[in-house]
C-alpha cells in the first residue's frame, strides 16, 4: 500500500525546516571556519575511532584455505551439473 503524498502544509513546513538547517550550517561554518555539508562530519584531526585491527599471518592463511576449499567445492558442483 503506497503512502499518501505530503500535503501542501507539510511541504511548506519541510521547506522552512530545510532553510533553518541551511542557516545553522552556515553559522557552524563561520564558527569553525570550514565547509561542513552535513552535521556530524568533522575534520580528520577531530575524528575519533577504533584502530584498524591487524590479522596474524596464520589467521589470514586459515581464511584463505577455507576460501580455496569453498571454490573447489563450487567447481566440483559445477562439473557435476
């Protein structure tokens, strides 16, 4: 069942909210001196995140061996079919 289309009042309110957001983004840009197109985007220096995990060579080989086994099974199934 498709949703009904928004009313004119809803579209007008959405436009007002969009304009307020744009105004606030411009204010944020003037404060921070950057060009942030959406809230939540920070310069790389300000981002905080987890460190990239590194896998041991043994773990990589185990994963690779499992993948080779899956490929071999797939090729065998294709030859039968």
